[in-house]
């Protein structure tokens, strides 16, 4: 594994996990955004858009307590074609529901251990989510290039 960078120390464990997940999903030709809001009251850790328009949601859990305090995850299922948990190698995976996907990751990469079951989005919902994904990505890119940029 590569050594820690100074920027790594500024990130929370879940953010480091999300970075590794995003890197791994790119090997499937999926592009990703972090912290996307599909609807009021929900914020997914990672949303991935595949080459054929597939939409995957990945929830990153850095500890048992983080997982046990998540009361909203089932609300994410209606916003994606597949749902996954991403955890590190030390996470007690027996806590995770068997009917969901599983990615084991660290801050540098990951591996899909169990593919989440497919539940295809309706075309209208897919269009809304693809639009939200594109706008979210564009706003993030604009903010990265212009420190004085504000989306509000």
C-alpha cells in the first residue's frame, strides 16, 4: 500500500474509504461523485454512473457504530439500480444485510465481494438522477477551479 499523504490526514475515515471505492469503480468504467442528495433528507456517500447509464449507490461505513446509527439506508434503494456497502477489511461484515452488495476497500482501492441485486430504475427516475449527477459533478468541478465560486 502507498504511504499516507499530508492530505490524507485531513480526511475522515469514511472519506478515505469513499476515495478507494471511487478508484475501484473506475475499473468498471463507472464515474463517481460523492455526497450527492437524491432527495431531501438523503445524502449518498458515493453515486456511480456506468457506461450504459447504470446508477449504483455505495454507502461507506467506517465502523460498527457508523453502520448501526444509519437509519436511512433503505431510502437509497429507490434511487439506484444497485446498492452496495463499502467497508474496510476489519469490518464485521456479518452485520450487513445479505441482499445488498458489498465492497471491501481502503483509501487506495477496493474489490466488489458481492454484487448488489439489480432493481432497474424507471426511465423517468433514471433521467432525474442522471441530471442530478451531471449538475453535482459540474458544480464540484467549478468549485475546484475557482475558490471563490459559490453554488448558492
